[in-house]
C-alpha cells in the first residue's frame, strides 16, 4: 500500500491491487477509522466516504486537487500505465 503523502494526520495512498481491470486513477485517504476515496481523473470528485464530516471532505478535496499532478504521476509510475 504505497503512501503518496501525508497531510494533518491524513494518509493519502493507493492499494497495491486496484482491481482487475485496473480502476481509473484515484486516491484513498485515511485518518483513524475514517476513510474516503477520490477519483482523480478526469476531474477530482468524491467516490465514497465513511465517518468524515462535510468540512473534512471539502478540505480533502482541495488537497487532492492541489496534488492532482503528483497523484497522477505516482499512479502511472506505480501501475505502469
């Protein structure tokens, strides 16, 4: 499970097996038991979330947008796409 970066205690990561066939580029976010998944392409949008407030999700969406190029680059490097 490669961690791409951390921010304020949140871990932004990929799972090593992201489905067969491989799902489109996305990022998982976890802090404690709270989790979220954001699609990164073609645009950043929330896929699912558990135990996170609307304010947290807005902030996380902003962080994913700010790091969209990094996430896409790391996705392509890791999965060889």
